[in-house]
């Protein structure tokens, strides 16, 4: 089982939809069963990416965007 983290900046809905198709996620190495950490402010882009992860058969793991870099690193290290 692999773990990935994506920090989502504000982007257009077209760019988000293109980036979250299951084929795009597979192109990034995301496979069914992988755990993908999502760390971003609440937005429709976050929701679109969340459903893209699910569509790819991966597991979406949501993280607060208020966490500092060292806190995110510790969480990801503990998840391995």
C-alpha cells in the first residue's frame, strides 16, 4: 500500500476536472487501494478532487489545511 499527498491550490474547475479523472490519477501513479491524503481549504475543487480519488478506487484521507509542514510530515511518516 502506498501513500500520496496532494496540496491543492486554487485552480479553475476545468483544470481540476481534468486532473481528477481516474486516468489522470493513474498517470500520477495512483492505483486502486492507494491512500491519498488531501490537504486543502474547503472548496468545490477539493470536493471534485475527493470524488476523483474515490472514482480511481483509492482511499481519500483528508487532512486539515491548518496543519504546519512538520505536522503533515509527521502524520505521513506515521502512516507508512
